[in-house]
C-alpha cells in the first residue's frame, strides 16, 4: 500500500478555517467552548482531543520576502496545523495497550475502543498534538480520515480547503510537489521558504513527517519544535539507569544485612 | 535550511504558548512512584536477608515481604485509578512494548508469578505467619 499524507503549504493558506470546520463536521467532534483567546484571530489556540486541525494566525512585523505592501513592515502568516503522523511516532511507541497503530496508509491511528486513557501518549508527542478527552477519558487525535481513505476519499480538511493549501496524496508525489514549490517561491523572491519535516534527513528525531509543511519563518513562530525527537529514542539510557538503580539497591541491601551480622 | 534566531523576524514564539501538552496524570502517579519504590526496595532487602540464611533475620524477611505485597496491591490500585477508563486496565496487559516503560513495568509488575501468591498469603489472616 502506498504511503499517504498531507503537504500543507502555508504560503497558500488564507486563514479561512474551513479545514477546522470540515474536520469537526466529518469526525463529529464536540466544540471547544467558544472562548476568545484575545491574542489574534486564532480562538482555537492549539490542537487537542477535539481539535484535529488548527489554523495559526501570525502577525509579523516584517514583510514577506520579495513583497511590498501598503502596510509597510508587516506580513500575515497562516498555517493549518495537524497531527504529523511521524514516521517514528512518539505516541505510538509509548502506548502500553496497543491502541495506537500504524495503518495500511502509513498513518498513525488511535483505536478508541482499546485506549484505556493512561495518558502516556500525551507527554510522548513532541508536537503536543494528542490529548485525552475529559468526557470519555480516551486519547484522540487526527485519524488522517482513516474512514474516508477506506473509501478512496481524501480527508475532509483537504477536501474543504479552497486554496489547496492542504494537499493530500501519495507521500513521494507530495515531496516532489513540495520541492518544486520551494524552488518556485525562491525564484519569486520568497527566499525564506523551506520544508519542515519533509524527509528523514531533515528531521532525524521523527524520521520525517507524513504530514509535512512549507514554512517561511522559524518553526517556533508557528509553535512547532525546531528539533522534535520521539522520546523512546532515549529509552536505552532509561533502561541502563534503571539497571544501575536496581544494582545500587541490591548493594545497599547487602550492606544493610551485612552490617547486622557479627 | 531552517532559519535561526539571527535570521528573519522579531518573533520568537507563537504568542508564548507552550508547544507540548501538559500531562493528564493526577496525584496517584507520584504516589505510586513512592509506594512502588518502597515495595521494591523492601522485596530486595527481604531477598538478600533470606539468602544469608540467618535465622535472626527471619522476622525482617517476613516484614519485607508484607511491605512488598501491600505495596503491590496499593500501587496497582493507584495506577488503575489514574486511568481515563479504569475498566479497561487489562488492555495494558495484552501487549508487551519494550519502548514503553509504562507497558514494560505494568506487564512485568502485574504478571510476575512470584508476587501474587504471596500477596494472597500475606493478606489472608491464616497465612500471615507462614514463611511462604
């Protein structure tokens, strides 16, 4: 089966939030409480258990490369964020129930009828994507519309995107499209355009993202980590620390017993 | 490739919002670390005391085993209480995942054959004095 994923080209995003709405509609997700963040047009604020697409609104005090606007030193950046479906997924590696699986489309899927809500995936995601819902106690995140893919339909967010900022398809094809897009943007003077997580070489900690992005500023500006790492890659250190601690405990116990003997 | 602080804009973060999610764990998890640690240490101490074969240490061995058994029961209860769906606790025992410390420890901890018989012996009044 082909690997399928998202290429989200943030330079095409107009911040309409149609992806957020389509995702909520299709997946029948509950609302988040209609709060105002007071920080921007972004009132969703973050991805979570009931928000699987989130549009970030960034007001920059600098113009975009190769652009002059009537506003002077200003540019809007929008980015529709989503679960990255990492090639090496922290949530999947940490799951003790086997609820989180890799599907035939190479996406990462949480089986809601298996998850027992231990919450280990929540701290193991280097992107802060997956979260536990308060009402049913189970972890939820983007499924890459697994149900729609089963019927050869594209995910709801990509379907609803009016500018094709969200592209869905075969991962290898998406990478080619993305590389061409970066070259086109560079030719137009948008020299800051680059791909985030498009391949294992550029993001070894996750071995590449099945949902990758084209960005024009630092990852931190979009609330993305610069160098995300699946925590289990450090489990060897953890296990050897455990072994040392166990050994120390045995030595201490032997010492304690020895000291009682004449 | 990826721009650094010296490049581009004055912005450093996204409205100072955290990138990572807060843990959903409640007080029972740190409580478990303490209870489980004490129980584990007691079992190690008891095992070493038993291996010496010193009859004067028989009482220490028994105490250590009781603490270990009680900690095992209380620790399990604390961990299960923390789950979003406690009734699905057993889902944690159906797979073994070396990369997940939570999986390894719960599978190893719960299915260890040497402890549960002792737990029952310790907690039953008639068995409390026996040297199981």
